[in-house]
């Protein structure tokens, strides 16, 4: 009898979690009020410059993200002002669990469980309002222009990990990555070839109906780059150079606003 009671309790908790998650995702996709996002600035290496830069991060550094969504919502017949309400957690040096190799299904599943627990504990220990989305921004020193690693955004769990550069001139690039991963959390999919990073036609192009097709002038935010010809592309300079394409708009709920 006790075992049955315990199973019922566990199933009830699971049901509440599933329903709560579904309701939150549906509310976010309706874009009727700002989505609450906690930004966690994290010192990801031991460089002095990284510490100093991360310590000085402010909410205003992320203002362009809301400007981007405000601009990109207009073609879909509505205007989100603001799309997000950001709150900034204290600077930390506590790193999230390492992201596994992207081709290891078992590793990703185990990491996802660890990451959910880690995120839940971060929220539990925080004095901030419990958010809809958690974004962990890991700042690294800029060492010879080297890559800082894989950034991820997880819809299940509603968190993102952004590998960023601890340099003022790199903040426009950091915000592109931040927005890309934030869109993943909202349900958007990648629109580039994983092996090459080249945008996929047509959904990875900001203007797939442009004639001539090349060179494109903007990057589709989930395509990641600006196509120059059929085999090469370049990085966008800032969110000003990025657009939300039709499929991305559909995935995050923008298209339903247009249909309404």
C-alpha cells in the first residue's frame, strides 16, 4: 500500500511538472508579456582581464537583444516591447557541467540531467525572482582569436550556455551567440550545415527571394552567417546584421501572431 502511495505521489509531481512546463512554453510563445530571463555572468578562466571584464557586466550590455526582437517582430504584425525582462545574477566562477561531444547521445542525456539539477540549484540559491529562462554566459579571455567552445540552448530545461569573449569589442559577437541560443530555448532550430557552418537554403538565408541570390546582405539568426556565394559566407558583425526568417518566426510563435 505504501509503495502504491509513493508511486501515486511521484506520478502526481511529474504531472504537475509536465503541465507547468507546457503552460510556460505556451505562454512564452504567445508573446503577450515580457519573458523573464536571468543572466548569470561566469568567469570561465583565470585571466585577470576576464575577471575585470565579467565583474563590470551590466544589464545595459544586453539591451540590443530586446531591440533586435522589437524590430524583427514588426513584419509579423505585432511589436514586442520589450520581449524580455532581464535580471542579472551576481558574478560567479562556478562553471556548469561540461558540454559533451555533440554526437554522443548517452553523454548528452546524462549531461542534460546534470545540467537541469545544476540549474535548479542555481535558481534555488538565488535571491532573484524565479525566471522563465536561465542564460549562463561564460566569459573567456581572448587568446589569439581562439574559439571558446560550443554554446548551447535547451528548450527542455529552458536554459542556455553561451561561450563569450571577455572583451568590449567582442560584445556584438557575444550578443549574436546569446540571441541564437536564446532562440533555441524558445524552440528555434539551427539552419546551417553542422559540419561546415554554412547556412542552408532557403531557411538559413535572411532573404531567400533576393535576386540575384548572392551576396546576401544579412544573416538569418539561426543560419548564423551571411552567405556570399554558394560555397562561402562571413560572420555577421552585430545583431543589426541579423534577421529572423519565416521558419524561425514560425518556430517561436511569431507566425501565429501574423495569422491571428
